[in-house]
């Protein structure tokens, strides 16, 4: 299994950030699950709906933590990222190593046909009608489509994951997922607790999947550029709601600089974006003040043409400096994309 190699400066920034308060979503999630199982203060459907949405959002925050463990920027301890990542991956149904390998290439080959994580939106061989249908399946069944999309990176005949040792590790991670959920479902069946299981886990899990898919689509759908800053939507908000949501999700909403610098500590991303805006005053970066504004910019693409890159009019990408990036780099633009085709503006992507 690969490990992210940091410079001294990068590691110092990661170790120096205060992360523990962001983990409030772990006890908050257990709190929500408990009150779905033991209705409080009432079992009225409106109260149950509130707890389902609340718990779903907290589980969505768990997926943001899973993302951070894949980068291994959660803390200075790679072991913590590995342990927590494997635990969350088992719960989500996506092996940690599969997600990490898929996500490494998502950063290196953003919006390109080799961006496995954005399939089918990045694949010019898929028809626009297939993508129009799939995007709604992806939206409402995101809790199930996400593991399938990540798994495709591993099971596809042209899988970029070719290292035999790593593939053995992934098989063991899949076995762990099967054993964990097999045990859970066996207990549920033995106790005939299907209704409780659906109420406490399945519905919040579906809500979390919906939110995760909205985030993915908001940040990417309709973006043609291969440049990390211009090919993603970035949210840098001033309102307390946007700030709290950004905080709880490890600043992943500040998506452009995160894509360009996947090893940078998440609390430095706002500053990175300000620096790029100040140093390139004539460039129109797709920056939004609220997530709703960014989502509103994305929604027409769900109907018009759910795609990215070549699927929305970008030219075929030229060869990268590195033919197969197998780890996160310090600067995608400099280490992977420099000298390649970058500058075609994305249609309708800027604020």
C-alpha cells in the first residue's frame, strides 16, 4: 500500500492544525442513531424525519473524514488515517485502498477519461442519455452507487491497480466488508428487526448518499477544464452556515486549491485560493459564496448534459508528464499537467 510522502513543511502544517474539534460528528452521529432507535421527544413522523436528516448529514460528514484519511492529511499519524479509513470504508462498503487509488487518479487526471472516480461523467464512450439516466440513480441511490464506482477502479479489466500485493490487500478489505455486513444482517434477520434497521440505518445512509452525490456533482458536473482551479467549483463562504458546514467537512468545499495541492493541510486551502485570486486578477475562477449558488450553477447540467471534460466539449487531453501517477503529488499543475492542454474555459462554470 502506498503512503503519502510529505515535505517537512507540509507535515509541520498537518501536525500543527487543530483537528479534534471537527470530530464532533462521531458522537453526534451516535446521538442521532440512538434517537432514531428510541424516539425522542416523540415518535411523530416529523420528529423522525428530523432525526433522519440530522443523522444523514452527520454520516455525510463521516464520508468527508474518509476522504481526508485517503489523503493521509487527517493528522501527522498515517496509522490513524489507515485505521480510521479502513473502519469507515468497511461501514460505507468501499475498501479504503480502492478509494485511495481511485482518488489519487481523480486528482492527477481531473475530468479526463482516466478519472475513474467521475465515471460515467468523464467517459466520452458513454452516451449522453446513459449519463442523463445514471445521474438520477447516482443522486437518489448514492449510498450504493459510490461503492460501485470505486469498485469499478479495481474490477475493471483495464484497472490501473496492477500491483499484486496491493490487490491482495484490497481483496482482504472486501472480505472484511462482507464479514462485517454479513454479521450485521444475520443479527437483524435473527431478531426480525428489519423495520428498525431500515429506520435507524438504511434511511440515514440513503440521505448521506444523496448529500455526498450532490457534493460531488456540485463540485464537478459541467466543468470542462483540466486545470484544478478552473475545472472545479470552489465555495468560500462568509455566512456562518457555510463556515460551519465547511469546518465539519474538513474544508473540502474549497475544492479548487485542494485539487491542485492534494497534500496541503485543509485549513490552508482558503489562503491558497486567496493567493491565486490576488496573483491572477484577470482570471475567472469558479468561486461561489454559498454552496447553494454553486449547486444552482450545476443543476442545469443534470438535464442538459451530465458530464465533465470531453463529455462537455473539452478537447482530448494530451499526454501527461507522468503516464500513471500512483500517489498524491505536491502540485498537480506543475508535476502532472505542466506543458499540457489546460486553458479551455469550462462552459458556464464561473461565478
